[in-house]
């Protein structure tokens, strides 16, 4: 299962609240038919509700969900009131489980700034980011606060997708990743621009509205 030639993929989806980040991530996970497995952290039940798919709360649910290709983890059953502990545990579980599933897999953490800071990040999440590649595990992170992320994430980002974003610090952070701040400050809701951090390759689109969403790459 371990493929040392696989390319690293860490996608950061930034944008102010209500601009379309979660919609984008879910659409991506639904549309990418190559994915063998999607692991979603879902502490508030939003993802499960929006997808219309059941969340996994128990160890039995987790084990059974793998075969479906979707594991939407609700930490409130196994770790009531202990989200930080649950998050570290889930990332470690995803990392271990990824080794047992062939093919491309992705870990989605929505509003990841809640689970790390500029100075700290769970070791198990850092492991998924830094060495997920060898297990064909990509990471997708959404955040309304790109400036609150740990370097373990920002140093590894391969693609930055930005919806409308405001605030000097937030804009400075996406600029470091190659996204022109002047462009994203003026985007309409649902509209995004994306930059490949190594390639500089640009694309853009919108999720809803008059122009249908499209990628130009
Ligand atoms: N088809 C649509 N047309 C216009 N607005 C939409 C559509 N679908 C969702 N929205 C709006 O998008 C916003 C939520 O998008 P979401 O992806 O949850 O944003 P974020 O994750 O960035 O907060 C909500 O305000 C919702 O009403
Ligand atoms: Mg959201």
C-alpha cells in the first residue's frame, strides 16, 4: 500500500465565513470518483447533514464506514466534550487506516484553525500532512482564518483555493501562498481563485450564480 512515488497534495481552502468553502470541499469529495476513501472530521454534524450520509460515532461504525468509501466522524459519542483529544485520535486513526486501503484517499478538516495554532498542532495531523503522500493520503483543509494556521500546514500546501477573504493578516497569508490579495478581496460569494503553490498554475470558478463553476486548468 505504501507508494513512495506518490505526489503530495495538501489543499488549503480559505475564505471568509459563508463564502463557499464547505460547499467547495464537499463538492470536490463527491465529484472525485477516483477517491477510494474520504475521511471527514465532523464535530458539529454539519457535513453529515449536508451530505445526507450517516456519521460514524462508535468503533463499529468507523470500521463499517471504510468499505462505503466515506467515514464521517462524529466525536461526540466516543469523546464527549473532548474534541481536542478526539481530533488527535481521529487523525492517528486515519493515518493508520490509510495504510490498509489502496488508492487515493483524502482527509478533510473543515475550519482547521480550531485544531491548531501558530505554535501548536496535533502530532498525528502533522504526520498525515507530512507523510500522507506515501500512503496516497491527501489533505484538504478549509479555514476562515488562514493566518491562524500552523507552519506544519502552510509549509506543505500544494494548492491554495481562495474565496473572498478580508483582513490584512489573512490576506498576507494567502499572498505568501501565491494568491493575489487584490483579487480575492473583491470576489463574489461562491467565486474562487486557485493557485498551485509549486507550479504557479492558476484556475478560477464559481460554485453558484450566473456563471457555472469551472476549472480552467
Ligand atoms: N446555490 C446557492 N446559491 C447561493 N447561495 C448558496 C447556494 N448554496 C449555498 N449558498 C449559501 O452559501 C453559504 C454557505 O456556504 P458554505 O459553503 O457553508 O460557506 P463557508 O463554508 O465558507 O462558510 C450560505 O450562506 C448558503 O446559503
Ligand atoms: Mg464552512
